[in-house]
């Protein structure tokens, strides 16, 4: 009935399409239903390169073709002039079907999709049936524990709230490393180590190369450096939507294994086997763009502060992450469960993406979280169809902290402050940007073979000074030497630089390495000597967590630590800092909820140790849970 009404709506709104009457629409909907059950699975079974893109486009074309076929089969009950009219009807009908389903409380797609996935999984040669429980790790990128608790209270995460209040789940908080961003956190969680990952992007001075945690080649290199054969997903595990694979055997949308996206990756088969999924995703994609445009206009009209940049391509990138990528990952996870895979780790980035630009707990940010919670409900319900029992663990890789950016507060960026304060040398424009946007751009360019240039983008050999932003963590590399400069050398060559940084009102601390004292943290009115654990004057780390000194001391020992590492100020009363890139909610450094991610886990699992500090410690906990459940 819903399909019939949706078809009437679609033909009414699209020029060049019509139905004779309701019974004609019913007959056409029935024909389309039969074709949808037969044709998309054939396309989905094809082994084509770039399947995520090519398969999506093929099924979209097929959806329009099925309407044209229904026109011919019904003998005029449905009339469609041409392909473009058919495509328009398919998209509008999908949108109408979604709206009607919400109004009447019907989610046929949930149950139907499970049946399709189950049918494909049962025919698979690698389906495993066992009584040994598997485990599904669902990561919500960028969500802090206090934010999730308020979301549960206010109704933005009802499924997770139900798990908690039922007494079957409990919370644990953990503390991030200094580089509180997805690349470092996932390296620690999935591989067991995140050593020498100073930030989201950093420079390796000996080769004058910039590494970025969203680049496929860089993620592959990070995984090569840290893989030991003991990754969280070894021996049959699956990676969905992650930066790193955790040494999984099965991957989709995993940046470090982007080569798999160029090949005939079968991981998308279950999504593409239901043609409705593609038109549904396209309808939701455009609706998400409209939501972003309206939210941006509303924020501007109300003069909401702080307010981030929300124009250009961002609305479309948001829609891709919040709809298409989210749905592909959900289908991947459900497929893994119905095939009985022992461990699955999936990252959902939509909350993080929206929060960067909209704010930590603004209305559209909480709506993105609510929609994620809906997907977790789908995954939860799929457990009853799986060939083995499953436990679900929800976690985050870091949180976010909010505040107007450094540039919004001062009218200039960290790069300009450094440029004013050095004695010689030009400062390249500050390298910054949303990690999800960069990952999407890198992945698309890599998968399609585009973006090739004569000079590698990560080559910084021609630069005098490189300034990088990673949330409220700034890195300054003085390229006059192919090694890290000491505090004494910096003072001798650029005597104004460190005073300008440490005395700036929106800088909280500055980390340098002294040839005499080792790691030294400079503040406006004091100095902290990390090796000796003593402070002179006001301790620049006093407002941060008690673990802050050990995080900075560890980061100072990294081979590729910056000559100067800068952290923004932090106001504990407002839980506010400032990013050195143009994101009003940020992560990467110290201060506020960004360092307070969580584990939401079944009470049947052993409680983690307290305090739980660092991503590598989280790896030990998750790997232990997997061993206990899988019976290894």
C-alpha cells in the first residue's frame, strides 16, 4: 500500500509521468516489486572494480529502467515518457515511501533487507555457524561520554539508553593520548600501538615529507609500521569504515586498504541487492543537504556563536557521510553478523562530521546522533538471525571540545603568528581541515585514479617553515635542519618565536625539547620541566588532566615530534578552547571533553581497569573481550 501511494505521489510531481488510477498504481507497484526482487541481485552479484561507485550508479539506472519496464508490462496503467522522468519518479517515490513509513510506523525495509542479507549469507561459502559468541565493535567518531549521557537523558539515543537502563550494559570512561584524533586512537585500538603519531598530520623532517592520517598511502604506511600480527581483527575479522584495518581479512571503506575499493570488492553486494536502497539513499542524501542549508541559515539568522564555516562542498560531504557511508557500513556490519564473522569493527563518522561545523550539542548534531542510534537498533535486531550469538560494544575514539577558532578570536591564524615572530624564512599556509572531509576526498581521488600531480602534495622540501593544525594542537617545523631543533637553538635563531607563542592569550602551553632539561612546557607565567616533574612559577598544565604531563613527555620522545608543539588555552568553567583550524568543535590536543571517550559494554564482559589511559590500553581490553568470547 505504501509503495502504491508513493508511486502516485511520484508520478504526480514529475512531469512526463502518470498513472491511470490507484489500481493502476497498485499493479505497477507490484510489477516493480517483482522486478526489484530479481534484477538488482543480478547486478549486485557482478564482480566489478570500484563496486561502491559503479554498483551504486548501475542500480540507480536499473531503478529507472524498472519503471520503464513496468510501463510496458502494465499496458499503460503507468506511463513514463523517458529515462529521466523514470529516474525522477523513482527518487520522489522513495522519498514519499520513507515519509509514509515514518507516519504509519512501518519499517519494511529493515525486515526485508535482513531477509535479503540472510539469503545471500546462507549461500556464501564462508558462513560460519557456531555457539562461540562473536563481538561487534561500533565506534561513534568524536562522541564524548558526558555528551552521550546528556543525549540519553534528552531522548537522542533511545536504543543505547535502553541498553543501559535495562541493567545489561555499563559505561567505562577512558582517556585519550595527546594526539586525540582518529588516526592515533585507531592505531592504538586496532593495532595496539600509536607510537610516533604526533598529530593528525605531521612532518618527517629527514625526508621532508608530510604524513596525513586520512591519506590512503599514509594510512597504509601507519598500519605497516604498527602491525604486529596481533591486530584486533586478525583471523577472520571485518573492518568497516575505518582509517586502519586492524589486520582484518574483510574490508570495505577502510582507508589503509583502499586498494580493495579498486577491485571487485564483494562487501557491497547485500546493499546493492535491494534496488530500493539506492533510491532511498539518494532521497535521504538530498534531504540531508536541505537540512544542512536550513540549519546554516537558521544559525546565521539567530547569530549563533561560535559559528563554523558551512558553505561550499560541505553540505554534500555531510550528506555523503551521514547517509550513504553510514548505510553502507550498517549493511556491511549486518552482513558480517549473518555470515558469522568472529569480530567486526565499524566506525560511524556522522556525529563527528556535523559537530565540527555545527557545534558540540546543537540540534542538528544531536539529530545525527539519533539517526546513528537508529542504525544501532537495526544491528541489534539482526542478532537474532545470525548463525552465532553476538555481543555489541559501543565506543568512541575521542570526544570534542567547543569554542571559537583561534582565527575567529584574533583575525589571524597560528601560521601568521609564527610568520611575524621568526627572523627569517617564509611560512607556508597552515595545513588543516576536517579529517572526515579529507578522508573522503583522498579516498575518492585514490579510488578513481584522479588527483595525480607531478609534485607530490606531501613534499615539503621547498618550505622554510611548516605550521600544521590538528584541532587545538599546533605543530611548528623549522625546516632549516633535517632534525628536531632544541629550545636553545630556537632561541638563538628565532629569539622572538617562543615568547610570542607562550605569551599569547589563546595559547595554553608550548612544548619544546631542551638540550639541558629535556622536555620543557612553557606557559605565559611559568615553566614545567617534565623530566624532573617540577614547575617554576605558574604550572602551564595546571588546568588540564593530571595525566597531561605524562602525555606530553611521551609525545616529546617521538622521533617526529615537532620543533615546537603548541596547545590552545583551556577554560574549565566553560569547557572551552580554540582550534588552530576552522572547526568550532575540535579534537587533537588537551582540554575538555575531547579527551573523554567511552566504552558502553555488556555487563557479562569483564570490567576494564581504572584508570584506562591511552588507546593501546583500550586495545588490550577489547582484544581480551574478543578472546573470552571467541574462545581463543
